[in-house]
């Protein structure tokens, strides 16, 4: 069974494809709470979709550069990165790097330079829409653009919300998961009212689910009652392989494709792809 799952996920023949959206879906992965699985979710969904026929771009907007690490993309000082796009108006295509071993996947890395960007952006003209303009000016076509946000609600996250049409919120199945979520939703509503009327919370993904605890079950029920159909059926379990993969510069998809973590992210990606075809994104919000 594990071997069959691995073949399905790695898709060496390229026969298994996930549906491609009619137009580019720009998804911002946001939650100001740290450690909820934003980067892990961004990396694994991007790899799963790319392995199954979609062209995907990951924009690492977190100064820690964890998404760049997880995709094994160089992001040391001196490498052109998303900071150069935001502050120096460098075109995105000059910064995007192909991800080794995964066709159809590119990454715009983040270096430590990005840590100062919040302050530098304050005095820049049209500071909230710098990322949006950079993505729109990209000459190639992508099916998906995933923006990995920092765990804060500063100017970098605002740039991501203005550039995106959809927000994907990973929620950890823990007691404090729903605390602070109101603040994020309020900020999303403010951005929608003032800067980006197309923006909507389209997807909620439950992460770090421990089936042995009643608490995880209670949090899941709370989230499903509150957000309804926006919550994916696929749930990401606590899985050692998911945690180990980044230390090898890989996603769990390529590190251990037969693991429960890889299967869960594959199912989540499939669900996102199918939803995008059923409900074309970009309709009047």
C-alpha cells in the first residue's frame, strides 16, 4: 500500500494530473500565530500540484527563509531575492529559481535582507501593492502562486493579501488555535474593503492533528462549525516525516512519499485543485 501511495504521489510517468484552473490562482498562506504549519503547507501543496501537471510559483515572504530551505533553493546573503523585488523593483523573473528535481516549480527566495523590508517599505510609494505589481508583471503563466507569509500582520503580510485572490489559513488542532484568528479575519476584511476587493478566505486546512486526543476532535468540530465548506476534508496529522523533511532540503512528498503526511498533503492539494475548477476564482467578490 505504501509503495502504491508513493508511486501515485511521485507520479513518475506524469499520467496522473490534477485539474488546472482557468486563470492563475494567487494564494496567500497566512496566520499570524507561529508554528502552525504555514511554510510546511506552502511547500508540500506546491510540490504536490507541480508533480501533477500544474505550473507553480512559491514566493517566500518570511525573512527566516524556511520555504526556500524546504525547496533547497539558495537564499544566502547576496542571492537576488524577494527583497530586491519589493524595494529595488527588480523583475520577479530575474529572482525566481527553478526547484531542482521538481519540474514546473519555481521559488522566489527570501534572504535575511527581508527582515529590514518592513521598515524600508514605510516610505515607499504604493507600499502595499509592490508584490502585486511584481506578480502581475511576470511574463510567464502560472496555475498557482503561493505566498508564504511571516507570522505577523505587518507590511509584508499586507503585501501578500493585496497580491492574492485567496487566503489559505492553516489552523493547528490545539487549544489556542482559534485565539488570534479573529484578528487575522479582521485584517483580511480591512484589506478587502480598502485595498483588494477580490480577496476572500477560500481555504482552511487543519494541521498537526493528533487522533489520540479529544482536544483535536473538539477543535476540528469548532473550526468546521465556524467555517463550514471552506475547511478541507483532508486533515494533516502530526507526522515525524513531515518534520524531518526540511532538514534534508525536501518536501515530505519527495522525502517519504509513502508516509501519512505525504498522503494527507496530496489529498489536500487534490481537493484545492478540484475546488478551483468547480468554483472559478476571480468571480465578483
